[in-house]
C-alpha cells in the first residue's frame, strides 16, 4: 500500500507538473484508487509510477480518469427525479430562462436525464444545461450522448419510477449495441472542464446539481465547494446533492431550507 509521504509527494508533483490540485480529496479514497491503478498497471515501486506520470501526459490523463471516476446512471434515485419533476421544474417554469449546472457530471447520464425532464415539462426550449467535470475524458463521452444499449432497460425502469410516461426508447437511436440520445438534447448543453478545487463561479444558476462528488472530498474542500455553489446560485434557486451528502454544519446552512426528505435545498437568503 502506498505510504502517506508518497501520497503527499504524488499530490505535490501532480500540482506542480499539471496544475491539478488533489490536496482536498479524501485521503482514504485517493489512496485506494492509486493503489488499485498501480496494481492494475503492474507497478511494483512508487518511484516508477511517479516517473511515468511526470514524463507521459497521456498516462497522467489515465490517472485522473481513474482517480475521479464516479458511478452514475440515468434517473439515478428515481424519487429524487420525481421531486424535480413535480416540485422544482414547475417553479423554474415561471422564469423567462433557466440555467442549470451539473457539477461533476461524469459521463453525462444525469445531464441527459435532466434534459428529458425539461422536455416533458415543456421547458427545454428556454433552458441551458452547463455540465462540468475535472476529467476531460468523461466529458467527451458525455458530449457524444452515446451509452451502452444494455443499460437502457435499467434506465427505462428508473425513468418510469421517476414519473415518466413516454416511451423511453423514443429518446434515443439504437445502433451496434449503443444508444445515441437525440441531438435536440445536446444542443441545449455546454460541456466544459472545471475544477471544484481551484476554479471560480462562472454564472448565476437556478439549479445546481452535484451528486455523489462531495463524498470524495475532505471537510475543508466540501466547505469550499459548497461556498462556490452558493456564490453561483441565484436567490430562491435550488441546490441538489447526493444521498450521503449534506450542507449541515457548513457555512451556508443558515441561508437554505431543505425540501422534504430529498437532498435538495432552496436558497432563501
């Protein structure tokens, strides 16, 4: 197992060579993923691993992909999407234009889920979805809107459980084992690399979703990210987090009201 001093060394070198700051990531999660990467790629010594990262930018990109990978799926946690459908989107519908930020969007399944909700709520035409991630490889996947066809059965079941009534297969074209989602969705999306550790707010949003990302951060970085979201959210806008995440005990807590039992908060101050 990689040692603490080696973790520090790796984080410092990555920051110096490439500008990526992993210092606020959960040490346990970071160490676990580095250990796995070294084992999978056959490294016996940390020095050789670090040398490859320094000298080969392509391998560094592989490391970023492994360290930042997030498990995602369409309409994940259907009850959450049902709340968006029945309580949040009707409120957003009163606005002349809707801006939504998916922070840590990974391969984009949840962004396309939101686009489908917006279309069914007749809001897609006046909406723009900003989807960001630190990892450029997953952003490229998200931008294409192409996902394994074998996942569509599960995604369709999630969709129905979230309150969907349309034929889910009508939203994509099946070909050669893949499902490509309609370009009418991707035309309403802006994909961009963004680092929650070091980058600043870049717009004012009506809804920000960052689900199952903060669990990989330590407390200091969680607070930093939550403050970034607060700076980026309009008054009466909503912030949505993952099932194991919360704004409790954070500096922004007093400005928000939680919506029912879902991990959705409304900015009231």
